[in-house]
């Protein structure tokens, strides 16, 4: 079947581009001597995680406990939880996971750490942890110079073993262009180097220095500071990565397929994909470089100007032959959120459908027994 024959809206992945993106990142990490542990929140798929492992990923970073549990259920190991966990129910899930896989958690404070330590101790289990360092995003993390104090405070946690530091330069996604991305990368590297130096001065060994964002991946790999790279978006890329100068249209593997269902005015087309397919955001941290809500492949004369829940308004800004009944492929602004909108992706090569890819790590809220 050709993708042109698919019902719409639909979610497509070009398998050739996907595999190329995965292979390039793995090869770059190997050449730099940096371990690769991709973030799974981008694709939430054990099939794509399997491709990453096949190309050399030695572990995985997860955005949710659902992702971590799903990976372990499918035989993946060396799992890192990207964020602290708190609350009795979720802490119990971490303790259970610790009995099934080589688990690491990222922490930035003593309260969550002590709750987790108590649960692990009661279960007779141990895990490793990384201290989250704030490199300028202003979300999780301690200042680089504060890392030794936290490590010293957590030394009394018998079920937690210090292994290193981590950070996420998410502010790169709000950058104004390549030069601004380079500045963020320097902030990222300098924060990690400063934290490692401060910890070493207090007698702490820091074998793991981890970071991850697709825009700053190359300078992070080349820094000589980073030991583990944890990017996510690189498997798909998207309109944001193009705006930042990180990718081109040819690098983007994920698209939303939509049909033109109306032309109510000479300058307007309506498509059958709206915010529940393409999302309304312009990046996790906002980016002023983006115009519209996605890029229509092969049609620079079309702008995705507005989205309702189930339909989208496309403005015609130049001569076009597109008419009612035609199908369009749209590269989303933010691929990570779009992949979370569906339970499966249609994998194709050169337009021919090859397989369905389950988005089986998506999970959701857990229902109580009734």
C-alpha cells in the first residue's frame, strides 16, 4: 500500500530517514568515546528503542515510570529515570523496578531521596543516583557549586549510591538561531565541568557526566567533559530543529498525513488534522522562529496558520495546485508531543507502507482496581 492510500489523519515515519538518524547519532557517540543512552519520551516505542539498541545504545533515559516499566517488560536494561520521584505509590514502583533491572535515578534534593531510600531499604534493594545540575534552564537541579553539599547530605542514604551528575539544556529550544544554540551548549558544558570539579575537590569520584538535548549534542560529545549523551528528538527531528539550524526537511522522519477537505475562501484550505494531531505548542520552551503549526512538505506556498481540535486552517501564501481531496504531509513543530497523540505510527519506505510501529510506552494514568 502507498501512503497516499491511507485514511487520514495518520501518523507516518519514514523508516529510511529514521534509521539514518539513529545510525548517525550512534556513530558520532562511538567516534567520540561517549556512551549513548537515548531519551525515550520522544518516541515512546519499544520498536524504535530496539533500533537504537541495535545501533549501540547502551541504556535508556525515561521520562515516565510507564516508559521505564515498559522497557523492562520487553527485556531492556540499564534504565535511568530522568526526574526525581516522590509519593508512596510511585516510590513503590521504583523499588519494584530496582529488583528487575540496573536502575539509576536523577535527584536534586534530599526530601525525595530520603523517601526513596526508606522504601528501597525496606525492600532490601539499592540503586544509583545522579545529581541534577541546573545549567540555565531553571527547572530541576542545583547550582554547580551546590552539588558537593547535596552529595554529602545524601551519603547517609544507605540504599542510594552516588554515580555522577546530569543536566538538560532545554533552554536551547528557545534559542534565536545556531549562534544562540552554541552559547547554550557552552553553558551546559561549563556547568557540568564546574560541578565535577567542585565534587572532586570534596573527594567525590564522578564517573558519570550525563547530558542530553538534540540541538547541543555535537558540542556536548566533543567537550571532553560528557561521558553519557542522552538526546531524544534526533530520531524524528521536527520544525523546531529546522528553525534552530540543527536539521533540514530531509532529516525529518515523522509527519502527519492530512487530507484537504475544504477551500472555503481563495486563500484558505481546511485539512482534517487539528491540534489533536499536530499540537498547539511551538516547542517545550517556546520558540519565536516558528511560523504556524507545522511545515507542509514540498509546499512552501502553504502555511498551517491555525488549528481547531480536529481540523486545521492552511493559508495559501503563493501559487498552488493543491485542491480539495489532495493529501499533505506535515512536519510537526514538536515531534515528541505528536508521537504521544497516537497508539501507532505507520512505517514506510519511499512511500510504500512496510509496518505498523506501536507507541507502546505511552501509558497514561493508572486506574485503581474496581
